[in-house]
């Protein structure tokens, strides 16, 4: 049996793992791969994280954490401050009313629903980024980043599902 402090640390680690995973994904997005144009079309990993955890365990990714993840991502990627935070909070808000329906979908329909949500989210982010830059940004980088995000969704959502089983069971 675990001691009181050990049990609390274990519980804290389990409960904070979605936030920690999301922050690590924000850092991974900032790693240069040496591929020309990659920063403009790289997947938005934290979008997948917020989508997954909002549907499956919203209690482990509260709005304040989503806001902090978004600000952190803006900082490490050099995006306009608050852009990701606002977009990810809007995503969480929109998903909360539909999360039970989305959680019960078969994988392919879930992936399709993610694709639709991702297109809408990228459209909002592109519009907000254009406003922040005070110029109409070209839509193609956002479109390709959206496609990359949709393509990587099965891998990350599978990893999150695997992490949820052993690490997030709260005793």
C-alpha cells in the first residue's frame, strides 16, 4: 500500500498527465525538422489533445489549463499572443455540449467529425491570425496544416487512448 504522500503524488501525476502531454506536444511542434516550409504546415498537435481530452475526460483538461496550453503554444511557436488560447477555448466550449455523442462514435465517424471540427477551427484561427497581423494571410498554409493535423489524428488519439487506460485510472 502506498503512503499518504506517495499516493497523493501518484494521483496528482495521473490527473495532470493530459495537461503535461499537451504541453509536450506544443514543444514538439516547435522543433525544427529542416523541412522547407514545415513550420507553416506542421500539425496542430494541441488541437488534437484538446479535442480528445474534452470528449473523453474534460475534468482533466479544464478551461484554465486549455488557456495556459494555448498561451504556451503561442509563446514557443511565435504566434500572436492569445491566438491559440482563444481558439482552443472556443473548441472546448463547442465540444462540451456534444461530447457524449462524439465519445460514442465508431472510430471512422469520430475521425470524420474531428476533420469537420478541425476545418472550422483552422478557419477561425486563420481569420484571427489575419486580424492580428492586420493583413489577409494566405489560406494555403493553414489548409495544409489542417490536412496534416487530420492525418496525424489517428496516431495521437490512439496514443491518448492507451495513456488513458493505465495512467489515468484514479484509485
